[in-house]
């Protein structure tokens, strides 16, 4: 059984290793105009294209007269489960879109999006 000294040394090594790895953060940095993720920000780099596609899809969907403009499956699949935590950042983003659409009384669009997200 390891002693206190061994555990302390092990925790020190663990802290040193984790400090040198990507600091996982949420997607909020994308709110800053012109934000570009650094090469070591893997979650943010993975989110960059699907977030862009989601913004384009939402803008078109809100302009369109049809409640289901195009298929948002590719960017939704890329965001589902993306990021750390019990509710990954990508899931939080998708939930936020649904909440915003509900607040805007865009019920048909919200339901269309939910039908893709729910499975």
C-alpha cells in the first residue's frame, strides 16, 4: 500500500502533467468576434466548423418561410457529446438553441431541431 509520500509525489506528477495539457473550456470564446482557437485547444477546434454551420443554418431557418429548412444533422452530430462534463459544451449549446427558439416562439423550428437531436 502506498504511503503518504508516494501519494504526494504521484499527485505532484499528475498536476504537472495536466497543467501542460489543453485547458478544456466551454464554447464561450466563440462569442468574441474573430476568435480562432489555438492549435492545442482541441475541443474548440473540433467545435469551430459545426458552430459556424449551425449559425448559417439558424440564420437561414429564421429567414425561411418553411419550418424545416435543410437537414442540420451533420453539425448536430458533431456537437452532440463534444466537450467535458456531465453536460458537454456541445450539448449545452444545442440546449441553448432550443431554449432560444422557444423564447422566440419558433415552435415548429424548435420541434424540427429536436427531432434531429433527440435520437
